[in-house]
């Protein structure tokens, strides 16, 4: 199936009262594990690519792998930028085929977070790109310094409603007690806070830090309004633990990566399928032909959109994107 727009995937999840997994991929084996799991589970899926992983792999490389993998399966697959930190990162992602971007200015003062996030929204919405942002802080268990090692701040429901209204974002990553990394909220997540946020805004609500979250908590947050859950650390641990195990079995003198990579992918694939069952997306893949393909940024489609809407800004979107990139080089 051609890539499906991220917004379409979330829309159907909200209508079906389930959540879609956002699984981070930093190399080809992780992409294959994610997409193969979705196909086996007949579940929609969104492949997230972290800004730092794009920089490490090279612009467009991971996206090309996702596009190829998506073309070989029958289920909806979307691509979404994870934790973009600049306008440039978001625009580069758009050019590479992402139909969803996350701009993360949560560490900035509130009013500055609003103004800078709105800049990204205003440009990305011109090309039908879905925008996620974050309010509150979700620290990372694996970082001891920097902005992601900051003190946890839970999302304020009233502020969340104000933030969504002023920025125009499509999705809000909320802080309800979780942490990114392998983390278990033993006392439970703040479900009441989540329900209050869901009652004050129509934005799609996302939880980061899914790794380590018990199945019952996953099911509860989906019931309370979460439509997307991000997973990364638990997948990476499963992958590398399996690589190390098979490497020991093979011995140093038999460095056959094929014999290590396939079992590692299988381990991750089964982990993902279990998460899909917990989120309720198992068996919910679009089969009615109503999942439109991604919006492609080319002159023909820009012109068609301009004729349909009469919006002169649409006609010049390609130039605007290029201008923004040029200013940030």
C-alpha cells in the first residue's frame, strides 16, 4: 500500500476508539520489524524517525526504507518526525515524505513555545502536514544532563486548551507521569489529569515513554483519550539483547550478520504485536479503500490544491519551504 497520511491514521483510530503505536526506527532492521508486525497484526502503524537518527543515517535514507517497506504490505503505514527541534528539521522531514512532524519547544518559556510552534504549524499546514507538539516535560531515564534530563512537569489541562487554541497544532504530547526510556509507573499514570485534558481540547493526545508501561495502564490511557503511544527503548533493548545472544552462539569466528539480524527482528516484531493488541489496533487496518495516499509536494498537486481552494499561499509553498531551509543553512 502507498504511504498513508498520518492524520488519516489518527482520525480512524479516534473513530474506532483505539490507539496507534508510534514506533521509532533508526535502521533498516527496525523498519522491517515494525512494518512486518503491522502486516501480521493487520494493524495501522506510524513509523517515527527521530531527528538525531535522521542526522546519523543521512537525509532521506530511512524514509526511503519505510516507503519501500510500506509498498510491500496491505496495511496503512505513515511516517512521522519525532522530536524535531528546529523549523529546518521539520521542513527537511516534509521534503523527505513525512506527513506528520513533531516540533518540540517544551523546554522554552510558555509564550515562546506558542509563537515558535505556531510558525511551524502555519507552514506545515499549507502542505497538509500534521503537527504534534509537547506541553509539560517528559524526562528521559537514560540521560543525565541536557534538556531531556530536566525535572518532570505534568501537563496543565487549562494550559493545554490554551496552547492548542493559540498554536493550531493537531496533536499534543502530554505529560501524565511517564518518562522516556524503560520506565514503569508503579503508582499508575495520572488518568484523571488525562481525562480532564481530553475534555478541554479536540487535539489528538499522544503519550511518549510507552516502553515499560504495563498492559493494563496502556489499555486505561486509551480508554481515557490517548490515540497514539510512542515506543522506542524496549524495542532497542530487545533487538540488541538478541543480537548479543546469537553472536555468542555463533562465536567470534562466524560473523554472519544474517543469522543475527533476523532473530533480532523477530523478537522486536512479536513485542510490537503485543503492544498493538494492548492498544486495540490489532485487526483494525483500513481495508475499505478510504485511506488516501500521502500528500506529495510537487507542482502539479500544489496547482490542483490552489485551484480547489483559491488560496494563493498554496501556489508558492514549494518556494516557501526552500526559502525557510536556505535561511537556516
